[in-house]
C-alpha cells in the first residue's frame, strides 16, 4: 500500500473539517469513496480517512485516539496538514487490516501503565 503524505502550503489557509466533511456528502463522492475504501492499494490520504470515519460513524476524537492523536490534531490532518511518518505507517497498517483496534489497544497498554502514565520496562 502506498502512503500519501499531504502537505499544507505556506500561506494557504486550511479548510475547516466541516467543509471537508461537507464535500464528501454528495452521492457521487460517496460511491467513489466506497470503492476507494475497499481498494487496499489506494493511498491513505485525508479523503480516504474522512470517508472511512464517516462510513463507520465515528467522531474525530474516537478515530484518532486509536493512533495516539488528539481530536484537534486529527482535525488538522483531515484539513490537509502533513501526517507524521509514524502515524502514517499506523494508518497504512490499519487500513490494510494488518493491525486491528485490539492490536492498537494492547500496544497502548504495554507501553503505558494506566495509573501512572509512565513508560513500562518492556523486558518485565
């Protein structure tokens, strides 16, 4: 799967998430995006992310939390801000079904101790 990073150009104003979401509401866009979501070789870009999130009826907060991203940062990604490589890699693995929600949840529990939020020694 090819990962596509999106870049916001200096001096250009990013669209608000509501405008980006609104563009995906037409019937033609929905049909095209459904086909794109089923194609594992399609790049993971903001349009595919928004389409997936809307199809699953997930909020930005819920969708982006599984990747360790805040809602406000996820909103910026959906509006065209560059997605950092680690997040982009996780998105690619998630969209190709290489990793699941359960895998992401287990990884978070291994790395962070829930009560102290400190890094756990992985050797223990």
